[in-house]
């Protein structure tokens, strides 16, 4: 993954449940790639509950926010999806350690240019060193674009992480450009807007004409 990040030419998009708060090596690799290639853009999507659980102590969000500070929002976008099922009094009183049971964003999509790694592993030390998981690399523009479209769809219904001088080091904002209201303020309207939009992205499509010279078929499955 680090090798591909370093050689990225135009885009990197990473979707995961969270990035471990101590994953400085991965962040350093992203810094290196952005510094070495002014044309490169990076987008990262995590879950809001898991990505901010430790605040105001170091968290996934505070780890990522400095990338925006250094390279600007035009080149680095950090998004965090928040479930509409945990709001109001329920969100206030349910302990952070168990609130993830109300819903999470945990796609593992690691896209670099026209390649993508599909995995079951989060970007954290436990998965890098102590666990075995699945890693499938697709060197296919068509496959990568399919998941890039899903990624953009979910990111467009997510909070934006911005740098902040507050103790937590970041702020979550709901951009006016998002095509739905905040899931924290209008959860029912959020669901009614996002459901058809996201279903359209994973609906079956007319298959392209088969090429007899290719011996591999990929069947896309998605669950919302």
C-alpha cells in the first residue's frame, strides 16, 4: 500500500472504519506523496463515531486534520460518515465504547489511480502486524471507477473534517454542498434522501460485451 501511495500520479482514496491514531508512518507516506507530486489529490473516508471516539485526546480525526492544514482543502479531503440512527438523547447518554452498535461506515476501499485494493482490514497497527485478512488487488480502471463512484456517494453524505485550534485539533462540519441535511439534525430526511441515491450506485447494470480473451469475472456485491 505504501509503495503504491508513493507512486500515485493523480488520486488516492482510502475508505476504512478508522485509521489507527498511532499510524504516523502511513500519514508520513501520504505527506511524502503529496509533497513530491503537486498534481496528486487525496480523499479519506472513515466512520465519525469510531474516528472521533478518543477526542479530545489523539484520535483518527486529529491525526488526519494536519494533512488539510499543510496541503489545503483543494488537495486533501477528509470525510467522516455519521449514522442517522444515533442522535439526540440517545447519542448523549450511550457510552462511546458501545455506540458503534447503532451503525457504522466500514468499507475498506484503498484506491490509487486506476488500481484498488479491497480488504477486510482497517488501517491500524493490529491489522498491519498481528492479524491476517483478505487483500484483493484489482488493476482495472473499470472496477476502480465503480468503487470510486460508491465512495464519492457516501463521502457526499458525510461530515467534513477541518483543522481546528480547539483541544481536539479538528472540527466536524456539514458542507452546504452536501445533497442531504445533517443526519444529526434531520435524520429522517437524511435517510429518505440518501437511500435512493446510494441504491442507484449499487444497482445492477447492463454488463459490457464479454471479451473471450479475459479469463476473470468480477461480480460486484454491496450492502447498505
